[in-house]
């Protein structure tokens, strides 16, 4: 399964430089983010989604992202938000059934 990063050009460039070949850079507008998410194909196991892109979605779409296990969506920030650690632990527990310490 592949890992894909989805966010603005800076976000995607950071992941590309880190060795992740599959990225979808989008202009941060709701319709662009939604269209990019709808274009995610088979074989993608994890989508690293920029928090700014996630925040543009309607609450229904946010719930769908949060509850998805295939692909698993991991929402992160380039700003290094300390509060994001707990939600990532919860996502891993939900998707894999194991708890990170």
C-alpha cells in the first residue's frame, strides 16, 4: 500500500524532499481539496492530510475523513502542533487496534 501526501505546495514539497514520491499539491480552497480527495485511487493505504486542508472541509466530510480506515487519514501540521499528538495516537489505535505509548 502506498502513502500519499495532500496539501499545499510547501507541504507536498516537504514530503517529496523527505522521500515520499506520491503527493497531491492543491490550492487551499474547499472545492480543490474535495476534488483531490475524490481522486485518490485504489492502493493508497494512508493519506497524510495537511491540517489547513482538513479545516476547509464541511463537518460531514471531516467525520468521513476521521472515521476512514482505508485509506487511513493522518492530519498533520507543518507548524509542529503539540496538540496533534493525541489525535494521531487515537487514529492509529482505531485503524490498527494497538495503542501507542
